[in-house]
């Protein structure tokens, strides 16, 4: 299993827009709409080199790595998850949202129950990049697996497989104003402690 591998298929929602230049390469961003089996749609942010921009229209399959970028806005920092695209081709594959990660727990898991009584654990996975740097990926795990994870400690080495999901929520600010936001996380379907 690669340390960090992402395979996604879906519909490109918007034309790629220039983001920044890194190491002499122009990088662009766009959004991929990925449909779950339940019919729910996830919006995944893509970051891609200029050479792949012409392929980003209609239905596509992309392969790359899941990355966590910290964006500073005013006095706050926000974690933004994106797929750094290495390959892109026209059409969709059967495996439309598959993420594989190997990393260590950056902090102890947070175990809780939803209002409907379902068990859930929030994890923060620290995934090293191939050359230098590290990505912090928020993850959720459900049921018995969540109960098991509640006993793990910081630094535990894990292999996780799941899907990248987005969910909209409303944040109530200190002044009482409401702000619409989107949270991104890896919903783990399979987990192994190494």
C-alpha cells in the first residue's frame, strides 16, 4: 500500500483556476463532484499541474495524493483538504472514491456518540510526504471500530482506507452571526494498526 494514494471519479464542477506557482510549475484548482452509493454528493477540491488542465472537463478519473493545506484567514487557521492530481483521464472508473493512507495518530482519538446513539471517533492522522513535509488528515471512524480506536494513543501507526467526504454546516460566530462552511474528512471503512 502506498503511504498516500487517492483515486476519484466524478464530474468536474468548474473550470480550473490558477492557484499558485511551486518549484517553477503553475498549479490550478477546481472541484470534482463525486457521488456516493447513497446518492449523496461530495465536493472534492483538486490541485493539478497546468499540463492536466485540458483534461478537466466532463467526467474524469484522477489519481494522486490527499494533501492537507493550512490557510490563514485573519487570526484563524483553516485546514483545507485537496487531492494533488498526478494523473487524469476521461471517463469514470468503478472505484470512484478511494483513499489509502499510512500514518500515525497526531493526537489521542475523540470518542463520542451522535444524537441518534451511533458511536464515532475523530482521528487526526499525520501522513509523511514522499520527500519532505507532512499532511494532517482529519478522519472519522464508526461503530465497533470507533470503540476500538478510543483506546489508541498518540503515535500509533495506522493504515486506513476510506473515502473523502464533504459536509456542510453552519458555524455560529462569537458575535452571533452565522457562517456557512464545509468540512472535509476521510471516512474510514477499513483500519489496521501496524
